[in-house]
C-alpha cells in the first residue's frame, strides 16, 4: 500500500495538507485514522498467508517546517504493526511545493543511518528505506 509522496493516504497523515476539523484531522491519532482504516480493510480482504506492506514518508518534517516527521512515522509504523503489517517501506517526500529535497545521489544515506533502517539507492539516486515489521 502507498502512503507517501503526497498521495491520498499521505495527505490524511500530513498536518500540512490535512486541515480537517473532524475525527480525521487535527491530532496525529486522528490523522492516522483513515489510513489505518484502509489498511485494516485491505488486511481483512487479503489472504492471511499473503503479506501486506505499507510505504510511508519518513522525512524529517516533509522538508517543510511543521510537516510529518520521523516520530510520526514511528508512531504510525507501531500502529500498523499492531494490525499485522508485514513490512514498512520508508521513502522520502512530502505534500508541499515548498519542500526542498536534496537531489544528489545518495542523499538519503545520512537519514538512513540516523533512522536505523536499511537503505538502497535506485538508479536515479533516490533513497528507499525498508524495515521489517518485526524489528
């Protein structure tokens, strides 16, 4: 499942894009509600013997002050783990046109070391982080 890079589920998570005043906005727990409901529905519909994972943005503040941050990602991953996620794939990026992301190859290496996850750079120099749910 994809919950990063400004796609719909990420828009619910991000305090930059989620300006709702109902049970799906405001506090982090509320902003996580819809993505977790979708995960629960997918997990329930998908066979138990098949893995379900989630890609999330892990950037510190989505490259914009006040955005989703590493502590938010850790809390979200913990909730996913309780619900039976098999892996969490961490990437970088946000929802704001104001973000300033370093574009040089290997730019995620420092983040990967700080975040304690495995890192690989794809052929375009983008960093991807993957952590097994059991770790």
